[in-house]
């Protein structure tokens, strides 16, 4: 899993939510023109109706991210692999949202069956147990802060959900996505800046999470999307440094 790669989220074609709008074939040709040795595409899996962003709720479409594009994803990627096999190494994966251990778990398992053949699966937490996204908006984060009783409690809940996901899905996923997503709208906890000397509960939660990622032989997503969002790469360098000392790829 130490790959020289450039990972790009693919869009959902002509479906109602476009996560990426460029034609995938054109992206591959552009990568070849830049002499990139490899390129990796990732698509989000459709989610249960309860877990929707505001823009998705406004479309009044139940299953978001687009079933049509999702069902055709593996076939389209395999065609690209064959077409450009002598010019660039193409890999593709799917990002699964953690939607809880009940119906959400069964839903995710069905989504994985539908993309048989993917090179890897990313497991991510975008939505809280309350159904509020961690990366939706400042207003939604304020609502979650109110419900949970503060910044520390918000982060504790997030790391608990990450631990639950890793414990439950480590046999189905290969990569853990954006380790500290809530920092987009919630301040990154000060107690995590000095993990070596802090006995704060948040530090122990993070260490449990990182050690599980290591013990289950999973890789960690280093995600640059936070740069354009003004919160820096995921994960923060203090978490990345700790992950490296644990030997997490």
C-alpha cells in the first residue's frame, strides 16, 4: 500500500450529485501527458437515505451518489485499465461511509458486492450517529456541538465511531479515510498537540484507534483536500507523526 499514485474522486456521471465533473478518460490522458506512472480513482458508495448532506436532501432523491454510475463503475474502470495498460498503471477503489453497525452495515456489505474487483476499499466516517455530517457546514457542526455538549465530546464521539468502524469492517476495508475530518469546522483539540505528555481521554482514544489500524494491517489515507478547505491536510501532522512511529503505511 505504499503506492506512487494520484488519487481522484470520480463523479457520478449524469446522476443528480456530481462529486467530480471531469470525464474520467480525459483525466487519464492528462495524467499520461504529465508522465505520471500511475493514477487511482475512487468513487463514493451510495448511502442510506437518512445520511444525506443538505444539497442532497434538496434533490429529494433517496439514494445519493448515484446508483447508475456506481453500478457501472467497475466495468468502466476495467475498460480504462485495458485501453491504457501500456501507458499508465490505473487502480480504482471505493469509499464506504460508516453508517452504523445495524442496517448500515448490511447496506455497506451489499455495496461492496456491487463493485466486485476493486483494488481497495476506503472506510470513512462522514456522518455522526445523530445523522449530522461532520463536514457539512459550520451551522451543522454547531448543532452537533450543542447536542454533544462541547468540542471535546464531539471529537470523542467521532473517534469512537472510527474505532467502531475499524473493529467491525477491518475485514472489508484496506484504508482508513481522513482521520480527523471534523477539524473542517470544529477546532482541532489542543490536547492532541502534545500526545507524548498528555493523559487526556482524547489522546487515549486516538492511540486506541491508531493501534487498531496497525494491528488490523490497514493503511492510512493522507488526504490533501483539507488544503483547499483551509484546515490543512488530513490527518494533522501530530497524528501523522504518531502513525509513522507505529509503522502504519
